[in-house]
């Protein structure tokens, strides 16, 4: 099995393990104080959004494991958007906004995505910057709506499986981290079960504990891809000279710089 497949498979495996453990604890009857929960719409509405994000992450991982990379990418925006909306409702929305949502969901409008991120960051600046490590918002929208970026990724998937696996490895890793951080920020409130905060923190740290080695390996794989692309360009140029009957290739390329 090649390095790209191993890296992708291992990232998916660890992400599925993280997702499974988190889902077992992120349940209403395990971490809330009932008297507070049912007297205030804010936590229940926020939980619903973040839980949708958690469910979408499960879908992302299933699609990645099945090598359905195009649909996997398309699900990234709903995953991120649901969790960010949940955090904004819980941490930032004014009481009248919560009341408005509870009374008339069909007429409720969320702020622009970037504004929600900025408001969350103003209250959780130390860690909220990692919420969107997966891609820019514009790219996420493009993936979901079948835009140019998604079509480019589809073409890459068809043409170069190594590049596709590398990009999915990054997307899965960063998406899982972002969702984990969303849950961690959500459970900071002192009214939640105290040990849930520590559990989520420990689980998240365990998931990203190999950060340095992961980045080194990712850079190694990227360099390998770049070398392969340069080799392809080099060999294509040599072949072009040969087809033209141009003998310059004999002088310029006596020895391939890519040969071991």
C-alpha cells in the first residue's frame, strides 16, 4: 500500500474513532441540568445545530472511507455552518434573537457567516481561530453548490488519486478538528456537566497530539507530489523534442535529474 493511501486511511480511522467517542458523550441526558435546559431555549437550540454538525461529520467520514471524495467535500460546508450557527446562538445571540428563532424559525435570518465567526472570536479568541482551518468559506460554498472548485477537485480525483487522497487527508483532519473545537467551546458553560469539558479537551488533545509528525508527513507527501509533477513536465518536454525531431534534447537532457 502506498504512502498516500496509508496517510488517508489512518486519518479517516482516527477521525472515526474521535467521532464515535464524542457522539457517545454529547447526549442531552448526559451533560445538561434539566431545570435549566427546559427553562431556556438557548442551549437546546444551540445543541441541535452543533449536533447536526456532528452528524454531518459522520457522513463526511463515511464518504471519505468509501472514496466518494466529491460528495465528501460537498458536505463540508453544512457541517461547518451548522456548528458555527450553534456556537453563535449559544455564545453571542441576544435574548430577543433567541426568542425570535423559537417563535418564528421560517422568518429568522442568521448574520453573515464571517460576522458570526468574528463575534465568536471576540468571546473565544484563544481557540475559535481554528474553527475554519479546513477551507475558506468561499471554497466551502463552491463545494456544496457544484462550483468550479468542486469540479476542479473532481478532475483531480479522476486524474491523480495521490493528489486526491492527500487533499482528503487534510480536509478530514482539519474538519474533524474544527468540529471537535466547536463542541469544546459549547460545553465551556459552567451549567454543563463539569467532566464533559475535561473529557472533550482530553479527547481533542489526544486527536491532535501528533501535530508535528502529521505536518512533517504531510509536507513530505506534498514534496513527493511536486517532484512527480516536475518529472512529468520534464519527460513531456523531452518527448516533445523527440516528436519534432529536435536533437536539442540529446544535449540538454543527457541525464535525467530525477533518476536515482
